[in-house]
C-alpha cells in the first residue's frame, strides 16, 4: 500500500519538563507526512502529552514515484491531533481531559494501527473528581469533535457516590449513587438526527451484614 517508505523520528530533550519528537515520513505511494509530539510537565499543574500528524496525501497508481502516472493524482488533507492532560490538584481532587481530532474515520487504522486496536474511536472529554472521607463527587463533560462518529454527549453529567455508611448506632448500612445527566445522542454525519433527554437517577441500598463463624453474609434491600 505504501510502496518504498522511510519513517523517521528525531527526539529532542529540552529539559526535565519538556521532551519533543519530530517525525518526517516518506511513503512512495502516499507522499510526505510530518508531525510533532511533546511530553510535558507543568509543576503543580499536572502533566500531559500532545501529538500531531499531518499529510497532504497524494495516492498514486504508478509503480514508483519516478514512473509515469497513468491518471491524475488526487489530494486529501489528513490529520491527527490529540491532547491529554492529568492534573492532581491535591490528594483528594483530580482533573483529566482529552481532545482528539481526526480528519476521517480510517486514518488511525491506516497509519496508527496500535492506537486503533487500543481505541478505534477516541473521545473528547473532561472529568473532575473530588473525594471526601465517605463520598465521591464527579463532573464529566463529553463533546463530539469528529462528526463521522456516533456519540452520546454528556453536557454535563454530575454524580455523587455515598460509600457504605452505618446508620446511627444500628447495624444497618446505607449506600447511595445519584446522577444527573444531560444527554444528547448524535449519529454520524451526514445525518443531523439528535435524540436529547435529561435524566436523574438515584440508586439506594440498605444492608445488614453479619458473620457466622468464617462465613460473611450481607442481606440487603434496594430501590432505584
């Protein structure tokens, strides 16, 4: 598919907080592509990675790049751009986000096979979590960036998890998960069909755990 090809990667160490890679690739039947990657660390504000790749693809049916081309060569702009960042604000609070832009739905399969096998449709999202002693709060926002994919957008989704807690001086324990979601189902282009809904979900459970010799039992009743 590529013909003769040469893939190069130059690594540059800037300092302890920034390392970069510059890629320059030649594929006989596709032409030239390039990209810049960076791994960085921002003291007290987290770390992340930026990866880019761009080509003006010129697929040719000629056997070699110096051979006469039997037909005009079309041009297609193809690109990949991603940014992932993780910020541990304190020992109880964390923020993570990812931006992933693709020019089309097969560029990963053709040029980044390992990434495609790991995640064929990477998403764009933001997640914030905060932990208390007995509960966890989370905020999530999902946004469709690549119109050729189908996705359920959460804009936003707010969730509160109460871990199993003893009720007063009794032997009963309460656990609760409550979620509010503003959901929008977007189908892949060219359709503009959208299905939207708001959803409130609360799941509660009361249990009465006890132990008989070495056997632990936890009967419970729940409602949603």
